[in-house]
C-alpha cells in the first residue's frame, strides 16, 4: 500500500503493532455496507462508470458471502478490515477495485464503519434491557403484596413490598434505555465523504450515502467527522451505568441467597457447586455480573484516557478505540442475559422476607406518624417517644406490635389501642399510598403504567 512513498517495508514489529485486523474484522458487515453505499453514490454522480460500479458491488457481495461462511482472513500485512476487503476485491475483479476508494479515506471509512457498529450495538443492548424490564414487571406483579424489610445502611428500616423493590430496578433500566436512545440520536450522523480530514474535491453526494446507510444526515465538519469518538464514549458511559445497576442487583441476589438472609433460592441454571463442599450453592453468575461491572468501567476509562489529549484530526492512537467498546459490549450482553435469566427463574422466599420484616421494629415510623396524625404531637417529639417504645421492645424481646398497651401508655399517655391498627407490616405498607410509594395499589398502578409506556 505504501510502495509509492516508502522504499522498504515495515519491520515485523511494526506490522504487528500497526495491524488492527485481529479485532476490527468485527466491522466487516459495516465496512461492506459502507462501501456499497459509497460506490452507488459515485456511480450516480458520474464519478465511477456504471460497469465498474456494478463489478465492485457484485464483488463486495461475494466477499460478504465468503466472510459469512469462512470468517475474515487475518493478514497483518494488509493491516485492517478495509485493506483486507479491498485486496480481496482486487483479486476478484482486477484494477476496477481501485476505483472504490475514490473520494474517501480510511479515516472517514473507519469512522463510518465504527458508528454503524456502535449503532447496531446500542440496538442490541436496548432489546436486552427491554427483556429485562419485562422480567422485572412480571415478577413485581406476582409479588406486589409480598412484604419484605426495606433497608437503609443494610439495616432494617421500614417494610416495603417485594414488587416495589423490583420496580426500583425497572426504573434504573428505564433510565439506562433512555441514555442509549439519546446517544443514538446524537451519533446518527454519517462521516462518509469527509475523506482524510478536509473533505474532497469530487462532486459527491454525502446526503445520499447518509440516507443509504440509515443516518439522519451527514456530519457537518470534516475535521470533527474523522476525529470524533464521542459516540463510542457515549456507548461506554451508558454501558457503565447499566453495569452499575446490574451489579447492584447482583449484589442483592448474592446477599439474599446467603443463609443469614435466605430471601431467595437461586436456580440451578445460574449457580455452581463446590469442588469440596457438597452442600454449597454458589451465586457465581451474580458474582460474575458484579465483576464484569469493573471491567466495563475499565473499558470506559481506557477510551477516555486514549482520547484526552489528541489534536485534530486523526491520530493512530484512535486505532485503540475499538477493543474497549467490543469488550464492554460482549460483557454487557452476558450480564444482561444472566440477570434476566435469574429474575425469571429465581424463587423468592417471601415467608422468610415477611418474618424478618416483622422482627426488626420496621413499623417504628408508623408509630411516630400515628402520634403526629392522631395526637397532634410534633414529629420530633413523636420520634423521641417512638425511640423509647423501641427501647422497651428491645429490652423485653417483644415485637413492637406486641407491646402491651400499658407499657405504651407509660411511655406516653396519648397512645391508645388504635395504635395496633398501624403497627403491623401489612398496615404499614398499605398506608404508603403517596405517588411512588410501596402500597400494593401504587405498585400495581406503576406496573400498568410501565406496560403502557412500553407499548406506546
């Protein structure tokens, strides 16, 4: 490729460090699609004659079939997917293959290919997240009434429903999908035709190639077109937030599956055993999802550091943009599928959840609220009275709801028998009817609304 300028070939180490074909071969479908759109435009504009354009298109179609059947050959001397494909095209149709590169550079070619690939990756992730949402909605609806402890600081705080807890993750995934959707709109501009950095003197039609490839429009600045990798960073940042959310859910499954909690029984399909301890059921799938989050964050950081100081326009550093995106996408797909499978098949031990909700003084706030509502006690004073009631319950080893009325009246005479109507966990969750609250009716309403939003 460099024969006109360089008298000698590259050193072997230069061939190895310079070649990207071992990883950018993943772009072959996008590369062929971009080339077909480009040559069609060249023919329409009269830049390449129709016979050569037809030969190029037929050759590209044949190469696509070869790649589909046998994979992309790795030839370090040809450096990347673009040159591997162009070399094979020359083998098939001869010198006419050289006309394909008219009015374009590998700089705008790879920017276009990579955008197309990331756009497809975003669509794949969105489909996976939609399936995870469906699983969360289904299980949340099943357990809209199931009482469990709600935690702050991993300490029992107030009773909530399992359906409400699962719907919290639905909200996280909803935001994740919106981030990918926003990023997809921003990145849906076509760099093809920006050439090396300055555009081209040929009378090309960039709007035609953009439309042919499904882009909303061509990019508006040729320098930015070939040097921009914001779309890849957007993908990685959105992927990182998904990974954080999946890791939090995985961590809860890990804790809940432990014997002290016993909130869930993990399915065999997403657990492993021990090589020495036959009683073990290890939450390895959840632990790997938790681990993958760190690797995905690392991919995001890697590309940020690569891009942080690059002058315009293209620099070879940018060849390293693709491995972190490819790695993150593979890990994210596995993580989404694993968590979806676990949500769909896990057994929730709601009896154990209820027992712990009833044992941790989780309705203490309901006692304070009752004092405010029924006895006109300022909340800070009600908080203090309730604290004394909890201390009395702890001292006698009695659930708050089982404290004798005489004991409660001794703490504050304004308390009467009506208090017992609010001290059960069922009464507590039923009372949380504010918008977004844990009351079963609120949970069901949000599930129905979420389903309507998905269908819209």
